[in-house]
C-alpha cells in the first residue's frame, strides 16, 4: 500500500536524515579468531611488539585493557591466547606469523586485517548506497533515501496495522527487536515521522549486521540517529553485537550528561584547551556559554561548531569516495633510536618493498589500478620517479631496485646520514579504463580475439595488385594510380568503401583487419597481449610499434598529427566534386579544377611507401 503524504510530511522527511554508524567488535581479535578457528568465548589478545592492539570481550572480563602489557595480561588471565600480528623479515616475499618478532628486525604488516575489512565493506555496499569508510573497522551509512522510499511505499510495515495513521504510529513494544533505545523508552507515541525514520533505519542496520555475521562470521554494533556525531556516540554504548537508537526527543538529555571529551575532535588538544578555559567536564555544562563568547575565545568557525556539537547538532555529510579511491599507498618504518648505518636503510627498503608489492597486486586485481610514481622519503626529504608498468614489476625485488636508486640519490645529497624514519610511497593511482591504449586492460578478457573483432572494421580493405592478387597491406588511397583519379568518390564506391572514413585506415599485416590510423597503437597492444597470453615473447617497448613498420612509415610521411583537418578537407573535396557534376553547362573558364588527393596527402616518393 502506498501512503499519500501531505506536503508538510514530505518536507519533514526530506529535512531529516537517518545516519547509521557501524563498528566492528574487537575487529583484529575477530580476524585472528577466524584465522585460527579459535573459540569466541576464549580470551584472546592481539599484540604489536610489547603492546596490545586488540582485546576480545572474553579477555576484558579479566580486567585486561588496551594499555596493558603482554606480561600484565598473562598475570590477569593466565589462559589468554596472545597472537602477534604478521610481520615482514628481510627477503620475505609475503608477511608471516613469525615466532618472537622484534621491531629491530621485523616490519609489522596489517594486510590480513585490510583484506578482511575489504570483504566486510563489500557486504556493506551490497545493502547500502552511501557508505563512508572511517577506518578498517568502522563506517557511516546515510540511509535517508532508502528509508524515505520505504515509508512512502509502505514496504516498511511488517505487523503494523494499515489502519494506523502514519504520523502517529504507536511503536511501543516494537523497538525491542531492533536494539536499545537511549533515554526514556516509555514515551507513548513516536515523535512523528522522524522517529519512524529511525525505526526503519534500525531495520536496515540490523539487516546489514546480520549479513556480515552470516556471510563472514564477524559481529558488529551500530548506532542509529539523525546525524553522524550522534550515531557514532551510540554505536559503542551496547557492544558487542547490538545496536542503539537515539531519538530526537532524547538528544538533549543524552548530551547533557555526556563527557564532552567523548565527542570526536574534543578528546585531544582541542578538548584540553576547552577544559582549561571552561573547567567543565560534561557537554551540558558548556550550554551556559553563548555562541558569541565561544567564537571570541576559539574563533568564529570552531566556536560555532562547539556551540552546536555540545547540543547534538551536526551537519557533517556522509561522503561517498569517488571511483578512483585513494591515489596513494605507503609503507613506513620509524626507528626508536636514530640509525647511522645506511645499509640499514637499504635493508628496510627491501622489507617495505615486499609489503607494498603485495598490496599493489591486490589493489590491481580488485580495482584495476596502477601507480604512476614511486617515492622514497628519508632525511626529511623525498625523491620520486616514474613507476614502471605492470609487466616490468615481477617481484618485490623490482620495486626494491627502484626504491634503492632513489635512496642512493638522497644519500648523495645529505651530509649527515642519520635515519629516524624511512617510507616508500606509490602516488597517482589511475584506473585502467576499457578501450584505452594500455595493454593491461586486455588481459581481463577471456577472448582477446573477440576484443579485436569489436575494435576494428569487419570489412578489411582489399586492393588489387598488378597481377590481380589482393593486397591487404596498402591503403588504397596511397596507391599511386589512385592519386590520378579525378572523382575518387566513384573509385571509393568501386572498391566497396561506403564511408569517407575508410580513407583513413590501414590493413594490419598480422590479422588483415582494417584499422584507423589513430587506433594503431591500441591495436598493436592487442597483439602484444595475445603474444603474452600465448606464451610467446613479445617485442619490447621500443620495438612494439614495429608490428606494422609499413604504417609507421606511412604515418611519418602523411603527418597524421593533422589528420582530422585533412579528413575534413577530403570531405569538402567530395562535396566539391558533386557540385562539379552539376556545373557541366558552365564554360571551361568558369569551371574549377578539383584538387587531387596529393594536395591533402603530399607524398614525394610513392615507392618509398611500398611495404
């Protein structure tokens, strides 16, 4: 049943947002539970050197906290399982779970968690259209559009009677399966459409969370509210594997008793400045300050934001990343004590190269992207260069070779060779678009020959040689006799060429297909790809264009940089020839001699163009 909403109701729907914040429960620990097939009810902690990176909820019951050391964790819970994250050691082609890794010889690798995160976000994107990634284990959804469509269509109903008015639905007793309500849960009626939006949004959040658990085995919690700040504050209130809803009527009472340092951006330096100036602890205590007073102290922009945020007002949008995603990739190593041995720099570049090589292959496989630039940062300086194409990077050592070259340049430019930090970066990721001149795209096709057939003419040019045999190597307009034709439009028809565009093609000597000159490089890439796929040794980059030496020579002679302009002139000449037939009654003096093809394609020696 479709509901007819009045203009006021429609305006209320459009002016109110439904935002969900999803947060994985002790995510790194869950990844290790799944990898090791370790029971979820057993205590487990994930280590990074001598600190705890993640603590599962079973271990938290024993008092183990994030700032505990492994020794302290064992003293609190002797049966806790401690798992160190994977690391790279020099010459490791991929990360491993080493026994007793040390920060002086190993490099932490979080790739296993990134991969798990990527699969989770795939599930998110299958259910929600607007997803903003916060980190590997959290995201914001804007489900306003989906919610409003469900409300208008009536598809949000399950057991609610159609006779009830949409603006005054009694949802008491129906929230219990959708999570925990913040504040007073004894309100008799919803607060109109806004509460109904959150009700429908809670259904969507529950569906997404159940999908992640059933498909991948990860639990997550959610917060559902009308903006990003409130939804994030709520997602952690009832962990694990639960969700919390904050209705508009309860926002002020919730914010009043909230420690303001819990609000994002107020937990660090800014929060300390506010605390020192106001000597307050809770967000509600800042309500006594006017917006003018806050702006006078903290500046116009921050003062205005602070005035609103402590009241639960947030206008930040859920930003959906563009198709190209991040255009950088980096691996970094910081040293607790400065390193003076430059060989250590090369040692760590080998390890960083292994890490980035693995991540780069995954990125290329998933998103068909490749970087344009490689850079090394060290000695507070950076050096960069062009990064080779995909088919020249066969192993981590190929990346390391380029990195060490840049590192050596940095060494030569710095007198004090003290290393406190070294990083390796890829920049300028670009997507391998279908139909571009890169050969990378063609390896994604099962049938490369089908790709050729789709990108070239189905009617190859056939020109007769003097002996009557067919010559598929020469474009007919480059044959000497054709330059003497007064009406090449008729000659064109005799040859079965239906479009003037056929004048701008050549015949490939390898497949006998008719190819436009400006598509030659792309067509040669197709053959290059086929050779690689068939195990044949292709020409190198410098010789690849020699697949058709004939056309390369012709292109030099014809100066095809101005091909479009010349094509236009050919078309004008065709029209001129048509007018010539109409002017047969004019005197010879009035008639103009038509231009020949040689006027458009000046060739000094036609024999030089023979293949």
